[in-house]
């Protein structure tokens, strides 16, 4: 499986976990944007953003465009 496919797979897994968390606990914007250390969402936004940017960069590389 390509790096891009692996990143997309990981993003989908993260989305499912996020939705399950939200359904069980609700979502306070503070917990999403500035979670405390050790919170279930601690690091979520950065990891997801990094994966998404990796997918975008790989897609640009595949078609020869420049971001």
C-alpha cells in the first residue's frame, strides 16, 4: 500500500475515533482546539493536519503540479 493510501486509511480511522468520542462525550471546542495534556484529543488536530498535508503533497507530486 502506498504512503498516501496508508495516510488516508489512518485519517479515516482517526475520524471514526473522533466521531465515537463526540457521540459519547459531546465536544467542547476547548477540548478540540486546546486540549489539556493527556486528553483523548491531545495531539489529534496536529496529527490529522500533518497527515492531510502529506496526502495533498503526494497528490501534487503524482500529477506534477506545484502547491
